[in-house]
């Protein structure tokens, strides 16, 4: 099998740092070489001048003026909202769901419509350089079949599960199932698609998650049944994905309504098996190292501590938080709690497919937090949540997320185009080499658009759709 070597400016985070250690782990190699073995793993990542002789016959790929980055990881996006971005007229979260989103998602009942959406969804994520995703799925099994099949056909990574709803208003009716049907359909999806392709979760590109939409879309019976189902399949590497603490409008918003309906002390308790009145235990916890909770904008300190304790990750979705008026996830307080943070577009709650746009909005949100809470994110922290933090959230950090030797070769070739190219060529840089490096990475992450994403690779294979 032929080795391939790509030449360009390498940026990645080496090792296994926390987000607080991202700056120390940042690697920048302006004249770098990345060797991909015939088995799709990284065999060398370093200076071009130090390329070992054993790779002298590797097939060369020159990317003059280009950058080699790890593939982007999106840990929260909605497949049945493929055509629902920029929906106007819904207001904040709960009204937006009822007026805009539930009717849009109901259209996936049509198999032909769902198939077309799966093709478009796959095309859009490749254009955005997203090599791995946690995808909130459709309520309809045929739509999920289309999504998984198109993902495998393209050679991309995905974790997804059908959106589970057992209660809801009139606009949600087409998406609802009985308690029994919710479990039956989820079991069937696990059996059909979890580790499809290889049969081994450790090598597969496709994985299944248990996905209750959010606590207000299910009941205590649903949560108890899902806990039992997760216990049954946890050892197989099945995931959990849902929403947490997104909208805190007093009295009538998501958080207050959830606490009122369940009579619990915290929203997180409903996912932690403590979903009975008074936060009494009613079932098994859904938290853990393969659980990703989207948003976590308005968490209590105890909730952050519990997520950190269980290894549960947050998908930070600043674009969506701006679009729906949800507020700002407090960066310093969340980081200090020790919980892993990844990045999510939340399309169509967000209106962007590009993880770099998420990172840019994160920077803007957190530098404008009031008083001492405001912080200028280091560009390495931005890169962390968009790459390595996402791989960690998916519990696949040993497979991808950076460009260390031995990892599966998920990477992007960025060839700056449009406005980005002259900025990178002509911007003033500090005489301090570390600051100059950081300035270049920051400009790159803030300026990447689809036009600059020239090539996308997963397991060393170029993805073309």
C-alpha cells in the first residue's frame, strides 16, 4: 500500500491536553510534512526537513500556501432541520420549536424528501470540513436509514439517533410515539446501525445514540425506560445526546418549565436518574463519557460539577445561542468546573454549518461577558473545542482529533481563498514568534469559509460527494 505525504503549514494540538492546556499543546510547523500510510493512519507529522528517508518514495502532495488541520468535529447538529435554518417568526426556543421546527421536521415522514435531505446534509458537512458529527436524528426510521447510508457511502464519521418524543403539543403530533414504540424503534436502530460497516465499535465510522429530544418532550416513564435501555447497551459503546439548560426566560422558558413539570431541583437531575418530585431517584443515570449535552448555557455549579464527575461533555453552540436569544455559556466558570467542552453548530437553531464560524462567535461572546467573566479565548482553545475536544466528547480521542502519529488520518487541506488569502499574506505579525504563531492561527480560524476548504480526508481517504 502506497504512503502519501502532504506538505503544508501544520496546525494541531498534540497529546491529550485539557482546554486549559491547549496553548502549551499547540503545534505550528510552517514547512510541515504529514505522511499517511496505506492503512489510513498518520505515520509522520513534523518538519519537512526532517522527513525520514523511509518516506522518500511516498506520493507527494504539495500545498503551497496551504494549511493542514485536523478535521472539524461538530457535536450538535439536527438532521431533520437541514432545510430549517434561518427560520423567522418563532421567537425564543419553545415558540420556535412549535411554530417553525416541529412542522419542518414532520416533512421527513416522506421517504423521498428525507432521502434528498440526507444527500444535502452530507454534501453540506463535507463542504464545511466536518469529518465527525453527533447528529440529532429524525423521528422517522426511514429518514435515519437514509442518513446512515449516505454517511457510509461518503466515508464519513457519524453518531446519531432518532429523536425521541412521547409527549408534545399539536405541532409535534406527527413526531410522537407511544412509550413502547419509542423503545422498540430505538432498539431497532441500535441493532441495525450501531457499528455498521465493520461490526466493531472500535473501528466503525457509524455509531448510534439514544436521543430524547429534551425533558419536556418525554415523561418519567420514557426516562426510566431509556435508562434501562442504555444500561443494556452501554457496554457496546452506544451514546446519549440531548439538550440542557438552553433557555432561561423566567417562568415560561425551558428551564423553569422543566423544573416545574418534573418538580426537580435542577434540569440535569432529569437525565441523571433523579426525575421524580424532589429530585428523587426514579431510574438509571444517562450521564457518562459518551453523553453529550448541548448548550448548558445556564447551569448551576452543582450541574457543572456533576457533568465533570461523570465525564459528560458539553456541546457549546454560541451561534444558536445568539440566534435564539438564549444567552452566553459562561466560559470561565464552565472551564473551571473541569467539564469537557466541544463545539456544535446546532443547525438549524444555528445558521452556520462551519465550525470555524462557531469558534468565531465563541470568541466574540466570551470577550464580551460582563466584568471579570470576560475573557479573550486563546486561539488554541478555539482549535481545541472544534477538533480535539469534540473527539474527546465522542470518546474517540484515541482515534482522531489531532495529527499525532498513530491516529487515523482525519484532516483538512485549507487553501486560503477570497478575503482570507490577502489577510494571511499581508497582516502585521509580532516579532515574538509565539505571538506571531497565535495571530496566524486566530486569523485562520476566524477567516475560514467553505471556499478555503480544498480537500477533506477521513482515515486517509479523500472525501468527494
